[in-house]
């Protein structure tokens, strides 16, 4: 197969020895002669490009437009708030009603032991702020040496200097001199790709938990502050955690008094079939980061959510120092907060977790059927998020050469058949449609994907 110039999904992962090979597909050369793919309008789960082509937005934008593109209530919420109070900040003990109501609502629906919310503008900012909160908290507790973080290879936690340092994908770090904070990247919980021959799933998760403990001991437990994880690893290839993985990980963290940050930026607000990925995988977070589906992406907003124990630590040190000296101009923006609050009301009225559970039955059935295709080594999904992993040989799991960019070609072929998908590291193709998708639209999406797979198989 002729290689076509683009970003590829199989160059090196962020790891000490760079033994894994992963490239992104996300950002083509800015001077590409073909120009950008321009989206002009949307309605429901569909978008139209500037050539008039109608497409299913099979990635809900960037994993975020959970309610699709025609929620007039969100437009009206923004309009009302713009007319009443278009902007005020949250510095110096100021507030606004939408931000207060949104914080109260988030805390009410959050998993234990979360009890407070702090607003930012994006998922990257949420993770960045969580890092600062962890450092501040450890100082408050008299543990100034406890500042290191543990993240995972193939994790995505954002692109700021600090959040990008936690991300375990090289395209976020290469050329940017990242990581710039003290971070350890531990093993990826992807049994299909990284399980050893003859190893059971339980043995695999035990090995990863043992490796995590070894990483902590090597770093010095007294220096490790927090572990961060997405319940489902999104941009790294939609990697579903094996059974028992988070139970074993949390036991290790508890043993060494290490905080757990749950990055719910993709998984939160119903995507996995529960309101939170933490509920799906029985995670008890000390800190959560949220964004994306918080406003169905209609306006930028994110949040860091913390337990009362963390909050009391922040309060004690801020009393001593005179203030909690961080914030941002647009954090808790009243218009964004009003839209996010209306989004949560819609989720509640829809019973969004139940809707996702119902739609996930057809979604899972069609995902599973793709497993039979000659190019698909594994299909995986939970709720309304999933991926297919592309292989050259199904038995050996051998992948195509990096230069062939097969996942990119499949996503491109799917677009020609009317569906937008996302090629990801690991030669995978990701699915994350708006949660308003209907069964017949799920069939429409997967019919197009089947055709795209057949196209590329025939070319090969």
C-alpha cells in the first residue's frame, strides 16, 4: 500500500526506552495544499462541510458535543445570560449566580468523596490546576517533598506545560521540551496489546499493579504526590481498563498515601453508561477534572472537583499565606456557567445514563460485528465510546508498517462514506458519537464504517 503523507498512529510512546511506536493523526501540516476540512453547520448528530456534504459526527467533535448540534435550550440559556450579565469574575470573593448554582449541582451529582468545584476554561486547564492544587495541599500537610506525579503511557491529560507533561503520548511532548515537571509514566492497561503470551487478564492487572508499586518505591514513596488516570483512555486509543485494574491500583495508592486524580474530561456526564467513569469502574477519587460534555461543548468551561479533605488543606494554607493565589479571568464565566447548568438539566431530564445504556446495546452489537473484519484485531467499547484496532495479521496481532497509515486511511474512507471518525495512536479508529444518537443512526454509522473497511481491505 502506498504511504500517504499525514500524521500516523504508530510512532513512539512516551516511555523511558521509547519501545512503542505511535504518531498522532490530529494535526496535518499547516501548509497542506488540500486545505482544512471546514464544517459549516450542524443539526442533531449530523454536520455539513463547506462542500455541502452531510456527515455523521461520529466523534461528537472532540469527544464533547454530547447533546448534538441543535439544542436550542443551550442557545437560549446563553442569550438570556448575555442580556442579564455577560461577564463578571470570581476573584476576591466575588461570584455570580450561574457559577454558584453550577457548583452546587456538580457537587450534588459527583461521586463520593467530592464536595467542592473550582472553575476553569478547558480540560487542560483543569488538569493544570489540579497539579497546582496537589502541590499546595501537600505543602499544607507539611510534606513539601511529596510533589511527583504518576501518569500512564498512552494517557492524554492536556497540552499545557504541566498537563502536557502528564500526557503519555510523544506528539504532545516532542519538540516542546516536555515533560517539565517530575512525572513517572507507568504501564498502559491494554491487555490485548500488552498482555504477555499465556497471561490471564487477572495476572496482567496484578503485574501492572506490581509495576506501579515498583515505580513508587523506586521514586521514593515520600516524594510521590498523586496518580492521574482517565477511567477510559480516550485519545490514546479508547483503551478500556481490564476487570480488577482500578481496584488493584487504588490499593497500591492507599498503601503509600498517594492521591488519585480521575480525569473525567472525556468520560464524565454519561458517556460510559453512568454519570461518571468513576462509577463505571468503582473509583474513589480525591480530585476530578471535568470539561467537554459539561456544556456539551457549546461554550468553553471546565472544573476541578475536590474532596473536603483536600479543600480543608487548601483553606488552612491560604489562611496562613493570606489568600489562595490562583485563578483565571474567565473561570466561572457566567454565560458558560449558565449553558453548563442548562446542559446538566437536560441530562437529568433525559436520564442520560439510562439513554446511553439503552443505545449502547446496539452500539456494542455493531462494534462487536466489526471484530469479524479482516483488518480488525480487536473492537472494544463501553457505553457510547469505542474503537477498533487495526492489524495486518489477526492471529499474531502484527500491525501494518507505520508508513502505511492504515487507520488514517480507514478514517478518511469513512468520511467519504459520510462519517467522521478519529484515527488514534496504536493504529486504532475511535468512535464517540453524540449521546442523542438513535439506533437507526448507529446502524447508518456502522454501515459506512463497514464500507470504509472494505474499501481499504480491497486496496491492500
